[in-house]
């Protein structure tokens, strides 16, 4: 009888043991392409009943554990462990998110991917999600750990698609644009639709992602093809219109559309090309060459007299080109002009650099 009772107890224990083991271990952790699970190693400072989360990455940053409502519960440096109560979390690395599971007495160990955006300038790159939301930024040449997936990289408003891959470094190379010029004016970078992307002072570089771009300096145009890891140099020429007055000179295209203007005796940077110059509606042609300073010289005339009266300057066809008060000078490009005061007219032959006085 005693042997039969003992056998019944053993049989009952055999049936009960699997259920007891399943209950003590809990449900198995979910499968995760970026994370693995192992028993907690000895020496970890984890509270009783907790598990731990560890996320690997190559940059010196933190990962964050958020609950399902988005509340931050803890953070730790990449490569180190963070003790957490068993449960489901959102793990955040440089604002990229991935769901993770932490089990009692187990280590959840995850790996990230890396984006490395290279460049020769000290500017910044930005990492955006597929919806265009900015997640992270850093200086060119520094790497960023992110959960694997597709991203958009932005440098000076130029964009490229990039994918962070598990345990791999995805390298994105910018190119460098350098527009040379003799002035301290600005150059502008535009896309094919004419949208301004970036600008900088002449002689200073910009980092751009590979592509073809339009350039503008004082509304004169050029193009630049940017390749990763290479420097594209574009050169302007200089224009200086001299004169003895404090008036302005204007630069026009071949159709007569105004592109830029400046005070006489001050320089403008322009991309190489043929232009029309205008001072007080007198005109001259100009051919700007890269890395050369083109100088044009005006002359000036004055009609002496009592302040308050005006004199007028006409071309050979009788078209009025400018006017001013008596005793005040006007600048024009060299040529033959007619000066009118009241009902009287006088011819005036003006040479470059010459200042003449017309008397009535």
C-alpha cells in the first residue's frame, strides 16, 4: 500500500512540475530583429525582480526608456545597462524609437545602426524621419547612432535618402562649394526650381549633398555640380565704376533688366558675362571675366548758378538722361550730350575721368 501511494505522489509531481516551471519563468520574450535576450550577468546593480536593458552604439550619447505613454523612466549611456521593471518600453536613441521588452532577471541587449556624414566644413547635418520631422543633428564628421531604418539627411537644406543598417556604418559624403570673389558680398545656392537653399560670403565654403545647383551673385547666375568628397570652385569677376559724384551705377542684363547697383567707386562681384552699365541713364557695355577686375570710368559735368534752379542733360536724340540743381554735378559715361537750362541749350563733350563746367 505504501509503495502504491508513493507512486501516485511521484506521478502527480511529474504532471505539476512543467506548469510550475512555466509559471516561474513567465512567457518567452518576443522576437526582435535588433535585440537578444540572456540571463542577467553577475555584478549588475539591478533591483530584485527587475531586468536590464543595454543598447550598443558608437557615439557618445544616451539611450532613454519610455513607457507606452511616452513618459521617460530612465536613461543610460550607450553600451551600459539600465535596470528596469519587467514590461514593454519604447527605447529612444537620438530621437529614433524602437519597442523593446524587458523580462525579469534577463538582459535585453540591442544594437543600432550608424550614420556618418562627412564634410570639410564645420557645419551641421540633420537627420529627419520619413515624414520630414527632425530627429537629430551633429557636426559634419561625427557619427550618429540610430535604430535601423530609412532616414533623410539634410545639409544646408540639401537632402539625400540614407538607411541606417544594423551593426553597420552608413557613410554619407558631402561635397564642398567655394565661390571666389574680391568683395565681401554673398553668394546664394538655389535648387532647380529657384528655391534658395543656402548662402555664404564670397571666399567661404558651403557643404552640400551631391547634386546640381544654381548659383547667384548680385542676380547674375552660374551653376555648380557637387560630388561627394570633392570641392567645386566657381569664380566671379569684379566690376568697379569710377566717378567723382556719390551717385549709383546699375548693372543690367542684355534685355535691360536690372541685376544690381552700387555707389560709384565701390565694387560689385558678378559671374562672368556681358552686361550693360547705366549711370543717370547713360549706358556702357561691360564684359566681366573671372578673377579680373573690370574698371569703367565716368565723367561729370556741372552747371553753376543760383540754388533752386535745375539743369537737364539730354542725349543726341533729345531724350532726358538726368537732371540736378545748379551747382551740383552729375556723372555720365563718356559721350556727347546736350545741357539744357531754361530755354537755352549747350553741347557738352564728356571724357572719362573729366569734370567739366557748362556755362550759360
